[in-house]
C-alpha cells in the first residue's frame, strides 16, 4: 500500500463526499429547511460539541452509549460530540428560548457522529435535517409533525413511502401491571423486538395473551387499530391508544393518500420517546427516510414533569439515494481576461463560471478537461464538443 493509499483510508462508517455529490446534498438540505421555514419552523444552529452533562441530560440520556467523549483542555470538563441534534434543540428551548411564546417551532440541519452504526444505518457520521414542535401536548401537534415530514419528502419528488406508527409506552404500561422482574422485562422486550411470539410466551407469564394480541395488531393502520381497540388495556395504555386514534383520524382527514401502518410493540430507536412515534420507509430502500415522535424536553420517559414536544429527523443520506441529479449544471469556462462585470452577468443568468488561468489556453480543450458544458467565445457561450 502506498503512502497516498494509506492516507486515503477512513474509519468505518465515515466517507468523503466529492463534487458534484456535495453540491447536490447541500441543495437538497436547503430545500428541506426552506420547506420547514415556509411552515413556520425557525432555523437554529447548535454546536457540534457540548459539555457532557448538558448533552446527555433529558432526551439525551438514551444516546450516552453512542456518544464520543473527550476532555476540554480549557475547562478540564468532559465534553461529548453530539450523536443526535434533537436533545440540543430541547436544551435551547428550555434555556435560551425558555421565555419564548409556546408552541415553539424550530428546525435545524447538521452532522452527527455516533460510536457505532446500526444494521439499517451502518454510517457513523449522519447528516440530519429536522423540525421540533415544543410546548404542546395536543394530538394536533403529533399529526402536524407527521404531515410536515411526509410533505417535505413528497416535495422532493418522492412518493412511494409509508409512515409506520408506534406507541413506545404501550408495552411498559402493560408489563407494569403484572409485576414482572427486571430480567423478565428485558427478556420480553427482546422477544418483542424479534417479533417472536413463542419467546414472548416463554417469559411473559400472565401478560402473554395481551402481548400476543399486540403482535397481531400490526400492519395497515385501519385493521391494526381495530384489533388494538378490542384489547382491555391499563389506563396509561388506554389513553395512548385513544390518542393514536385521534392522530390517525386527523391524518386521514388532512392527508387521505398517506400510507399508514402500525407496529404497536416497536421500541428500537424510540427509547426516549413518551408518546406516539413514527418512522418513514420507502419501498426497496433499507434505511429510514425519517424518524420522529413525542418526548419531554426535560426529565426521563417515566416523569410526568417536563415540557412536552414532538419532532422529526430526516435522514438526508437515505433520501439522496432515491433522487436523481437530472438538472444539468450550466458551467462555462471564461478567458483569463474576462472582467468581473461580465462574469457577474453570466452568473445572474444561471451560469457557473470557471476562469482560465493561462492567457494562451485553448478554451475548448480546457473546458472539456474541467467538465464545463460551454466556454466563452468572441460571440458568447459556445458548447463544448465531444
């Protein structure tokens, strides 16, 4: 291996983004953020690194195993590299914007870094674009965020996707009434994650019948909801089921063509969520297009205190894989002697201008080498042949 080849190696899960992919990525990010802005979500920006105790509080607790840590040589305090931007937005909401009128609608875009990738998402550096609706416990807020995410994806020209709903607090509230040990709860949770009814039966005890019924209540939302409504549930789970019905009804009213499915036992990736969660999948694509749900700005999932919020993160890397770069870039090579005014006029007409550095350059040849579609001749832009 040569020295250059050795220096080109990157850690697993990290990659370089080259032209023109980087430009296309930036364009899509700005389109999504602009769409959020048109719907009243103001953009904020959080730092890449924060003090550990702030970054891993509240909703950030569940992200501790995924967070890279380092010592700040200035303050001698431990810091963390963000593994998710949502907890940072929650911190901004309760501190910098603590006195701002509610509900807050905020959006963001940025990179996150994780210790490990997942089976669906092996990347460790991920570009996130998202929106958070903070300060409302209304089911309308849940419906708004789901519609916002679906509409943002649809606005990019993607149509063949579905929204998979889940209620992460259903299973814990059911298990809580049967007095299962901590070890049994962990075993039940693992069996449910595998969608293994036999394993559930072997460890769930008296909760087996209800949990087996929850496993069956999976699929198209209308049929799954009917099965869910037939179950006798504890009060907390009953309230969550009713909330789910309201949210689905509003989505059916506002977005009747939206494909909705339900998986009431899904919990992976929703550990800090306190209410309805959702994931957006596309046919034939292994990774998620988006993930979101309800959480508390402060406190843990079992606390009643803390401001309510709901939000969504769009995974741009996955979305980009579904889009084609069909728009041709008008890129023109201009002679070294070209004035700034002429270049400015070309740029205002939509051209990307590249300046030749040699007065004696063969413009047609150099334009071809620099991937320009045109060069500036004596009578104006001329196409590059070949």
